[in-house]
C-alpha cells in the first residue's frame, strides 16, 4: 500500500540518485533541447502571466497532449483522463438512471462539481443531470477528442482565480488551432464479443489573413451495449414454475449502455482593426439505451390482480416479466466569442461572452403505468432537463514596474457576470398520472422512472456578479509570490463570498524548486440543487420488490411536512466553503529526468449531499397525496439536498518522467501516483457509520499509472500499467447497506503504430490486455450482477481496437 511516508522517502531517494546520473551514451547523444518534456511546456492555467512553464508554476499541473488522448480507445473524454491522471477517477454505474450516460468523475476524491472545467480558458456549462449526492458537473463526453490540442489539469484550489466550483482544481481544454487536415477511423470490441464501437473523426483547419485561422472538428461514435450478467435466481425459478413461458437469459443486462453520439467543434481567430477576434463553439447530439431491473410477474406489485381492473392482467402484455428500457436523448450547445487587444502598450484586455446549454430528454419503453390498467401505454416520454448558462467577462492584464521588485509584475483584474437557469419540462400525462388502480396497490407512473409532473416542472434561475485581482510578484531572482482575491455575490442565497489565494515558489537552482499554495474557495448551490424535485423507483436487494422514493426541494412543501417532526429541520442550501494548502518540490536535470511531489490538504465545510432518508408515516403519506405529490400514495421514503457535514481530504501526488534518445528512437517513461484520503469531520455522517463508510471508502485511496513510449521513424510502441488500490462497495438495500471490501487491481494496456506512408498510420492495441476482472460482487448476485456497479474502473474485460489515421 502506498502511504505518505513511503512515497516521501521514495521521492527523496529518487531525487538524490537522479541528481548524480551521468549523461547516458547512445547511438545519438541526447541534448536537453532534444529531450524537451512537459516541464518546459508553456501553460495558461493557474496563471495569468505569459510564458510560464510547468516547471515555473507554483501549483501542480498535468499536461496531456492530443497524442496521449489518442492512445485510449474510449470516445468519452473522462475515460481517457482517468487512464492518464491517477487523481482523476470515474465510475461506470450501470442501471443508475441518468448517471449511466452522464457519469460522475472526481479529482482528488472530491465531488464531481468541485472541479471547474474551462474551454480555451472560458467556463464550461454544466450538465442538466444532478448526479449522486446532487453533484451537477459539466459533461466532458460532449467534447470530441479530435478537437483537442492539449489539456491542462490544475490540481489545486483556484476559486480566487476562477470563481465557484474550483475547490479540487481546474481542467482547461485547449482546442486545436492547426491549419492541417487529419482524421481517423477506429473499431473496438471486448473479448466477450460485445461492446462493438465504431468511431470516426476528422479535423480540418486553414489560415485566415495574417494570424487568423479556423479549425473544425467532427467526431462520431456508435457503441453497442455490454453485458456482464448471470441469470437472476428468481428468473430461473420463474422459468421452472412456468415452463410454458420463454424467459430471456439474462432477463437484464448489467453493463455499458448502447450509445450513438455526434460531436462538432469550431475554433477560430481573426485579426481586425479593433483587436483580435475569436470564436469557438461545440455542438453535441447523442442518444442512449440502458436496461432497468427485471420485474418478476410472480412477485412484483405491478402484476397484482385487482377488482378495480377485473379484466386486466399485466401478464397478458409481459408474460415473462419485463425490464424497462431507459432512453436518453441529449443535446449540447456552446458558443463563446470575444475581442482582445492591447492599449497603452502595457495593458492587455479581453472582452468575451459565452452561452451554453445542455438538455437531456428521458424516455421509457417496455414499461407500464400499472395504476392505469389497460389504458396505460408501454412507452413514455418522461420529461426533459435543461441547464442554460450565460457568461460575460471583462479581463485585463497590466505590466507593473516597481523598484522593489526584481522584475516587472503581472497584475490581472476583471469582472464577470453569470446567469444560470435550470428547467424541468414535464413528461406526458401517463408517465406520472395516478390512476384508479393506485388505491388497490398498483404503482403509478411509468414503471422504473416516473415522469416529471407539472408540479415538479418549471424554471428557476440565479445570477452572480464577481470582481477579481490576481498579482504575480517576482520578489528576487529565486523567489516569486502570487496573490489573488475574488468577491462573488449570488442572487438566490446568502451573502457574497470573498476568497483568496497566496502562492510562493522558490527556485533553489535552475533545476530544483520548492512551491506552496494557501487558498480558500467555495461552491455555490445551483438552481437545480436549490429547487428541483424527483421521485424514482428502485428494487430492494432483499425482497426484489419495487419501492418508491423521492428527493424534494429543501424549500418545498414536502420539506415542511418533514420539518413538522419534533427532531427534524430541513434548511435552505448554503455555499460549500473550502480551505486548501499544498506544498511541493519539482526537479529536472539535463539527462531527461523530471519529477514532482506535492502534498495537499483540502477542508470542505457545509458539504452538499443527500440528507438521511426519512421513512414516511401513513399520516404523512396522506399529506403528500393532499399536496398532489406524484406517487405520494406509494412513496415510502424521502430525502433532500442539505449542507450536512465537513470533510478533510489529504494526499500526495508524485510524478516521475524520463526521456532519452535510445538507438534510433526516443524513449519516454512516465509514472504518476496519487494517495488520497477523505475523512468526515462532523455532522450527521459522523455517527452514521453506514453513510460515512460509503462516503469515505467508495473510491480507492491509492491509484497509479506507469507508461512507456518508444518512437522510431515508422513504428511507435506504448505500454501502460494502471493500478487501483482497495475500496469498499455497498449493497443499496432499502433497510440499510451491507458492505463488501474489494482488493487492489492492475490493468495493462498496450498499443503499436506503424506508418504505412508519410500521411497514413495504422494502430492496434488492447486495454486490459490480460483480460483481468475484479472480485465478484456478493450482495447483488441475486440481481444477476457479477461485478460491482460502483467499480472505479471498467469491469468488461479486455478491449481490443484497431485504428487508421491520416494527416495531410
């Protein structure tokens, strides 16, 4: 197991040994300029000064090139990042409603919406989905990989520089601006013979005028589902009891959904008499299909016979039961434009406007609203979630000369206005209607995912205004300090937030530097978190029967009903607040070796999460019916988003790299390790062992990646080993969780590329080449599940792909 002390000792040893390494002798001697690595790459994230490199940064930054992204098979950018950056983790979450399509990803183990996403330095809009614990983050899958020049991942708090959400860090996606033509076509498939995925992309760029350009990128993907399922034991018994019925095997599929996506990106710039104009935009369209839990005709309440519908028997429609089919149609649009220039020779300005919108429409087929009897359709339009954002920015950079400074200082300041709107559009009447059969115990609403009712629908907005200043101060030849502060005021809650950041970097010599940061941050609640409501259905792991639960607004009527209890108070949401401290060492030498180690601590107060679950009494159920709450007659439990507890996250990031010319080729070795631990400090989770364990242990505390690349003139080879430490899963029972511990896992990826000509390259590879699978899940086996639905890695086995690419 990796620990802070062992990693620190290892780093000290490596740095000491590497400092003494002689220059290696090969067929061609490697010069420092030839072995230029990420340490010398110019960055734009986390600094407003020009010409800063990764080595110069006072905070840790990962630089991910387009070539690194192309070494992964997935069409989802989050999957690619998770394979390359150990501190970035993502789950598959099959049969988790909308999260199977918009999957939550975390940086340094914090909430998915604690990481700010930028495109070309401009804030990216959120997804319409509120995921686990209410997190509402951008959907990185909407960005085509073929449109990306590089990605900069800032692993440090940056709210004082960029505003709300940057508690864990910042992901800045830099779009390609090249004036060339290139494209690819790829086919992949899992060793089990499923999950076929056809991908294709093309990027075309051209120059405009002097320094102008326009670059357009297109990407398409069509992926079939995967299934790692066994037949459910109750389905086997049902087939024995009813030999006249043909029962599918398996009755439900645990795995990745079917998806078809289209992504487009445009990046452009043009010099004008007023300044340099720029415009970039993305457009995404997609659809997906996923299984829900199988409904057993012998035990599921939807199949009950009642006097209300004496001539209706659901077995006539679904003699072998049914697994509702959950569909998502998504639409994503973003447009940013601006004008920038220089006045008075030392004042740079940038005026920009951005608009983004993500909409998700849900549909259900192979389902029923049992409370309507024979009048119910079997397919439903569930409703639509829409997140819209508008951003206006005025940013300035000023070069300040002072005799007390070693060099000129960079002073950045600016203003920002942002408006967020969240809208829920209702589904069709039958998707949420409470029919006559509800009084006899037949569940209402489209089975599996009741539709959004008019009472749950509507639109809510909030706006914010902020002002910031960011100063970079070269105090001496060796010492550099940074100061940043930001004030931000939101319309829908509380007082304004003032955040600050102090950073310092001391260069011991040209190859060794010390760095540290101290900052405060915050994450404002979104309109979706403040006002949205949702009812849903689940399958009890023990009884295998359906239960209905609801998540309601902390300021709504249901919250008032629960707050009438003597010992309960449901409160309006507040901002999450954080303090972040980090310290690190960065080292390089002329032999091609570079390394960094950073230790950090992030305290987050007033964390937003779902509250404890409240079981509804019969009298409260009557009140819910009286309030016209959808499914109120069958709801057994409710919860709310609440600011409920404080956490402390501590960890260490270690990055090692080595580049050399070997014989006629170039060898690059990189490794990155992350140790990350989150503890609940106080709040209701402290005494609730079940919930606290879910929060603290669901993700591995230790992850690592080791990669080797060897490039010859016409051949390139890559090998990567990914390590995931132990973690703890939970069962999801309605009467309390049961936990299962999972051990560590290693996955090995390999690929090879061959240049067929100057313009065409053929590649082949395999992710998880040894077809490794984790331990089987114990507590959900009676639902047909083999591998945990919450696993922090792909559980589908070996994925083999072949790709052909061209560049003109």
